[in-house]
C-alpha cells in the first residue's frame, strides 16, 4: 500500500450503514435560505486576480474560444463523465455525470447502496472506473493513482474514521503532511499543527489517538485531509454517529472551511446538517444521478421522495 494512500486515509472502507434521517418539509426551507455570498466565496479577490490574469493571457494568445474553455476549466474543478463501475457483473455506478464547481459546497444524498461512496472512490482514485473519465482542473486524470490525485489537491474522509491508533494526534496529521503534501521537516510539522489548530484539536496534539472520542476522531479525519493541502474535500458521512450538539459543532467547522474557499463535496444522510452548508444538491439512486439542483428543487422532486420512501412519491 502506498504511503500517500495511507496519508489520505484511503485504506479505510465503509463499514456501517447509518440510518437515513430525511427531514420534514418546512424545516429545510428555512435552512436552505442561504444568507452568505456564494459569489464572494467563489471569487475571493486573490482568485479573481489570478483567474483574470490567466484568462487575459489566454485571450490574447489563443483567442476567444480557448479563453472560454479556460474559464470553464477554472469553474469546473472536478468532474466525472459517464462513470460506470462494475464489481463483477454488478453495476454499482451506471453512467454517472457529475460536475463539482470550484468554490461550491455540493451535497450528495441517496438511499443506502446508491453508489455514493463508490463514486467518491472513483473520483479520488482508489477505485478504477470500469468506463468513463474523471477530470480535474480541465485535465483528464482517469489514469492517475490516488496518491497523485491527493498530491494535486483531492482529499477525502471516510465513513468510519480509522486513524493510526498507535500514534499521537499530531503524528497522525504529520503523516498526512509528509506523504499527502510531500512536505518535510519543520514545514511538515507546521503544516500539521496548523491543520490541527484549524479543526480545534491543537490542544490535543500530544494525545494518543486511541483516547479520542468520535467527534474528535472526525475532526482528526478533517485535519488529516487539510494537512494534504487540498483544493477539494470529499466528505463521506462525516456527521454519522454524532449527537445533535456534536453535529452542530462539526457543521460550523465545515462551514468555516467552505468560507475559507475550499470546495466541498459532502455525502450525508443527516440532511438538516447538510442543508446548513451546501449550495447545490445531487441525489443518487441505484448507481445513477436521480436529481440535481438547488437543495429546495431536489428535496421537492417526487423521484427523490420516492427513492427514499420506497416508491411512494410525496
Ligand atoms: N468492493 C465491492 N464489491 C462488491 N460490491 C460492492 C463493493 N463496494 C460496494 N459494493 C456494493 O455497491 C453498492 C453501492 O455501495 P456504496 O458503498 O457505494 O453505497 P452508498 O451509496 O455509499 O451507501 P451508504 O449510504 O450505505 O454508505 C452496494 O450494493 C454495495 O454493496
Ligand atoms: Mg457510503
């Protein structure tokens, strides 16, 4: 197993099937009303200046079409086109098209077994697609191994955190900084400490990981991804198993990462948590994208209700 893969926690496998918690109507509409500026996050001043410069260069050197394609590549950070994943004769993903835009927070929902985690595996490179392509920043990365994708900024967490229990909290994060981001020495140490501070684990750096409770293990999972210097975070049911109070803290934390400009894709069954963070929502069922759009549009889609409630449309 490659060390980078270890650093990004890619060896962990889904082992639990959390109970879906589908929110009641009325509740989500209040949560969906976004009171922040998505544009400000999508185009922070530094990114605008950088993107504008690149676009101007592309325009003057190659013309309008290349500028348009270049800007599209800037907007579409990570995407899967026609993704099929088969395990033997079982088709778990059946031609999934998904685009994650730079700077957005995208939620992914769907009944158990819909193929959500498998899709993350294909995007992160731990599972080779049977058919289809994965693009990152306009580049076809389908052939890239997980470790290379991690080095380029694609980081993921897993449904069940499995840190190195024999290591301290800091050591766990240091492994990610060294192997996930390729840093060494004092720079790696600082990167690890900064990641722990960012998730609120700075004071627990010396603690043996085995003594951490579930919320802190989830924080550590996040810190390990942050230490790899990600551009996009793929969060797989990171809210699962937490109490309401713990979940609230975790949602606040993910919200700050989003506000810092990280692109977030979050698979979650706990929808009321998801709806506090996301801009767009995708619903998967039986290996396909059933609906996508604003959270309100998707939640109101009869097909989505039907998928959750077993054929009874709302
Ligand atoms: N390595 C594998 N070999 C065979 N089948 C697999 C494998 N991994 C996943 N599957 C099957 O693929 C389907 C989709 O699994 P996946 O874990 O992607 O679903 P999910 O949407 O993440 O579900 P959950 O919400 O329960 O986490 C399931 O039927 C699962 O049993
Ligand atoms: Mg899953």
